[in-house]
């Protein structure tokens, strides 16, 4: 009987396993994860998890019974050390092996690290998994933690800033660029968000570069900027983006370039090996080029595409990428990719705490951004069409 092995038990890997069974796949499915916990939802780790007064528990993606009922062998706390593409075998760190007929890489991404003097001090945090969030939550709850500094004004940084403000901390965000969320949102949306967070007490410092971390008793005490400014810090979160986990793929000889390169069916340069989620880079029908998209929605969509290919099913119709976030009373939602547009139009909305922005290229709606307009995302998704050949000229 055929065996499909999935490395990575986040949203991408778990969705791939579930979709294989839904598509009628009868072979063996092995879902491998490095953490001991049941596969869990990651978005709460930078939001509700940090604020829960009781000891929080991760929210499972599926109950344990789901894996048992669907004959998905869940292999927790297992680390894959090597892939042998000739033998069609993976090797675990303990020396054991598993054969495969199809392999899906859903290895995700890891926080980008700072290489500065003092970067290894206690009190400097990164956020990606359950353990990271638990340590960050514990540090935020310490009575002596008053001044929180966040390096990077991306989505994760802003979410943690919102939680820290709600916890009564003084929060400063340092960003090397000129605005927040520049990779994923338009200036119209980010300016709106920045204004609301500033009103809530978050201090933004744009176009600033770090020089080093100050220390007291081997714990971070300050951040020193290149212009000589020193900022007090009892806790630092570094949130400057993520790098795809591609070491396994590279060592196996798969083609990689800022991600594992895939075709429209999520196949890598080896036709029996697929890559999905944050680690994968390939064509997307709604933006030119070959982006690597780090969202829950994209992970799920790519998982369904890979499962369809393995089951010889028709590839699912393309759907516009989307993401969402909760930021200090703002429900932020985006559809499409905020890139390649030549017109930004702000649509009049009520109440003043809401926002709707349309991003267009020529007459085509490229993306839309809405804040505190929950139902508009579902309506606008129908208006976004794939990139046409003329758009790429």
C-alpha cells in the first residue's frame, strides 16, 4: 500500500492529511511534528494567549479522535534529520527511518534572528511556537516588566504590542522602514492602524536602526540605536520577519530560492515530493512573480492543491490570498496581495473606527483591506480576479 509522509503538523500539514482522506486516499498517512502537543492553532499565540489570566492551553486544530478516525498516524515529538530521495526514505534524529511514496514538506519558517552585540541576553524573545509564547507570556506577567520594546512593525509585532498595552505596559516599536506592516498592507491601511495604536499608547519609532543591546546582570536593560538614542527595555520581542525552513530540502538536492521552489501543483523539483505553506515558493494566480506567502489561508489552500495532485484530482480553483489580525479593538482583514497596484482608493465608511481600501491596477481590483467591517471580506473576495497576461507586460 502507498505511503504519504508529511513533515510538519501545522495548518498546512494537518490540512493536507485531512484533504487526502476527504479525496478518497486509501494509503498510509504519517503526519510528523517536532512538538509534543497535538497540532494547534498558532494565531492565538501572539494575541489571546498572552492575556489569559489562567494558564492557557493551546487550541487543537483537530481533536485526537480525528486522527484516529481518519487513520492518520500522528507522530509527535519527532525530528526529521535527512531525506534520501533515491531510497525514498526519511531519517529521524534517533536513527530510525520511514519509507515514503509521496512526501509533503510543510516545514514552515523560523523567526529571523538579530546578530548584534547583546542579542543573546536574557529578556530578548522571538515568537513562533507554543514554547516561545509561554516564555513571552511569563515574562510579560513579571511585576518588574514595565517597558516593552518590539523590534519590527510587522503583524506579529503589532499583535504583541496590543497585548502588552492591554497588560498595562509601556510599549515602543522600533522599525527600520518608514511605516508599519509595509510588506503586507497599503499605506492607507497602515497609517490608519498606526494612528489607532498610537492613540492607545504605543510609541512608534520609524527609520531607526539598532546598534546594540544594553545589559544589567546579564538581562537586557536597554536598546541603543545608531543615532545614539537609548531606550529602556525590560523585555524585547524581535519580530523582523521569518526565514523558510529549507535545510532538509536543500540537503536532499531540491531546488530552493528563498523557499522550496514548487510548480502549480506544489511539486518540487522531485515529482514525488511536494512543499506547502510558509516554506514553499511558487506561482500565485493573483500576483506576478513567485511569492512566498506566510498566512494560514495560503497554507490551507496549498495543502488542498497538493492533496488533489497526489489523488489525481482536478486542481482546486484559485482563490485570492487573505489574512486577518486583531489589533487593539481593530479587526483587520485583507484579501489579495498588496503589491503591483497603481491606485489606492479609500471607500467612505461608517463608523469612523472602520476602514475600507481598494487597491487597483488599471481597472482590476488587486486587493482590498477592511477594518471593523467583518462581512465585507466575504463580499469583496468575489471582485478580485487573477492576474492577466497583459498585467505582467
